[in-house]
């Protein structure tokens, strides 16, 4: 396969950062790709962002110069231990946690199944778990598996189809004295909706239940603060915030220590290693830490947490600006239906829409011929798509990332306006 490369374009200083979109874009080699004579505009970030060079360099350096297994008395093993420890500290800074509250795994889905099985060992008939229609199936399927295996009851909180937000009254009514856990998203990967997870966790704790937050889609677009959320567990994925394909699980230290985790007898029983099964992707862990360092480099502050908060606050503001223009532009096109909360509501800069007379896949293919890469389908948020009456084809999804330029927003709007035209 031959790939043509050019330098991409971006405009403007990112408010609160003192750096430009052009400077950010220059750190992503993928952005010089050309497809069909067009510079590629990557709007597929909700499914996985592009990766800055420093993340790849960190992973390459580890594999080429430090590669070993852990906890042995020779230099490369000790260097691996130090690299993993450093990555835990970086992820702790991202989430406002302690390093020993950060566990790594293959992906958020696998980690959530692992958590569900550990918790489910202590549950049985009559015990209840609350899930929501807004959630990705990675935060539904693991709990449904425990329903099948242990005979628990699943209560489902519906979406308000007018506001595209959770029915909060239904959430409040869902809790009973038998509720063991609330599983809730911090940001819908399909609609961009951001529920108030702090208030949701408070409801759970008031009912004597735990709270697990899926922050996979939320993390690239705002400040994650597990202390403010007061959740007991939280999952995210590094490949959604400019890192490699690896999952991250936060758990309050006492919760991680008390879990009845499936594990090998000789494996460590200390936190967080007791939650990590087998030999992990050390290079992926290093890359996840480097992704956090990349984000921190976009901000200012005296420590890693302050830098990350500065950067994510600024990126949130920038994302709102890009989203508002995209929402407005798509809304002016005949035949386009937008799905999700409008600007001004708590949400991420991710737009889901349909085009009259075209399947989402056909629309995505047509946009790709113009170098505009978008997602289509249900993105594993199939309950949302089913409730909206859009199965089996789903929707088109376009997400803004830290490297998204104003020019690219205009290209996407123009591309959608031109769908079906010669």
C-alpha cells in the first residue's frame, strides 16, 4: 500500500494553553496522510485517536533497550519495574488517584468483566445491579453475565428520548435495599451525553451500593477526578486519549484490596498487582504513561496533575467551540438529523447524525473519498441505537480531538452537504 503524505493545517491558539493547533498537529505523524488527493481529517477519535510521536518513541525505547519481565535482580527487569511504576504515577495524575489504585489490562471491556466476576462472587439471587440504556455494552455485558451466572437482578435506567439524557427520576427510583452496584457512563460514546456521575455515585452510596464509572469516552474531553466523582471503580482506555491499545482500571485502595479476584495462587496479593492477571503489555503501559505526559505537556502547572488539569480544561473549551460550529453546520443541511444534546448541555464534542436516503456506511464511504474519516454503525452502544429506532444501520459519528482544526470542521460540513450530489 502506498500512502502519500503532506503537512496538515490547523488554526488558532488553544484558549488557556498558549499553544496553537498547528503546534499540536505537528506532533502527530498520521496527520500528514493524503487519501484520494485529500488531506485526511480524522473524526474517528471516539473509536480511537491518532498517536503523537513521543508515545511511539517511548514504546520503542522500552522494547529496544529495556524489555524484560518484572521483579528480577538484573538491570532490564529493574528498569521495567521502574517504567511500570512511572506509568502508574502518570495515570494516577490523570485520574487524581494514588498510584496503587491504578491497574492495567488488555482493555476496559476485559477489565470490567474481571471486576464483575470478582464482585459477583459475593452476590446471588435477590441482589441487584443498576445499568443504563446510555452505556456502551462494555458496561452492560459484564453485569449481564453475572445475572446469568449468579442469578442477580438487573435494573435498567432508560434514556429520555427528547433530551437524549438519562431519566434521572427513573435512576433515583431504581435503587432498593438490595442494590449492590450502579454501573454508569461518564460520557456516551454514541451521543456525547455526560450524566452527573458525582450525583449518581452519591445516590449509590446513600443506598449502600458501589458505583462503577465507564470513563472511556469522557476521559479525552474533560478533567477526570475520581475524588470528586467519589466512584468506587472507574475504567478508561489509553487509545482514546492518544495512547496505545491498553485498558486502565481505577479502584479505591480498600475496594481493590477486598476484591475476591480470580488470580493465580503465586501471583502478588498486594494492590494493584492482585487485579492484574498474567504478564501485561509492558510497552503498552509505558505508552499509556507517555500519553498522559503528552497531555500534560499541553498545559501548565507545577506538577503532573496540575498540568493535566490545565490541558484538559483548555481542550474541553476548545472542543465545545468546535462542536457548536459542527452542530450548527450540520443542522443547516437538508436531510440531516442530529442525535444528542445540543450545545450548552453537558456533553462531549462528538456528533451522531443520519442522512436521509443514505445508510451510515454509504455516507461514511462517500466522505472517505474526500479524506474525511468518520465512524458508522452502533459503536457497541447498540441499546441507544435500538431505542432511537435506528437499527440495523445505526448512525454516523464524528468526534473532535485535540488535533481537530477549524478547517476540518468546515470540510466535514461541506462533505455532508455534498453527499448524494455529483
